[in-house]
């Protein structure tokens, strides 16, 4: 309180202050970007995985997830799988549901 009876506050004429508002917006943006980065698998590096029942090859096969996408509300991984050995080997490049992929 000043000597003339007027109460002084630290707030400017706009109330909260521009610097505080800018910091709040920046903090919100930083939190939002961190959440999106956690949920954004498109930036993940390729990883080895087990692939369960790829097309025309029942069973569990070693594979490499090279890309992620969302489709119909679920995640799918683009997987490269080598089936068989030697001259009989075949390579699949296929999108598989997340439930069919497990880390090695």
C-alpha cells in the first residue's frame, strides 16, 4: 500500500503481464510437443522384431520394423521379413498390425 492509500500490485494494466503469458504459452507448447514426440513412432529408427504370422508364412519370423503409421485407429509397422534360406529365400515388405510385432 502506498502512502496515498492506493494499493499497488505487481500486475500491469493487462493483469497477468505479457512475459508471463508468453512463458505460459511456451511451456504449454513444449509439453504438447513432448507428448506428440512420445506418441509419434514415425521418427523411430529401424528395430529388429518378431513377426507373428506374416502373409503366406504362418509362425514367428525375425523381421525389421522400418516405418510406423496409424491406420483405422491402430498402429501398423512396415516390416521386412526374410522367409526361408539360400536360393529358396523370399523377402516380404509388408504392413503388419502392432499386435503381430514384438521386440527382440
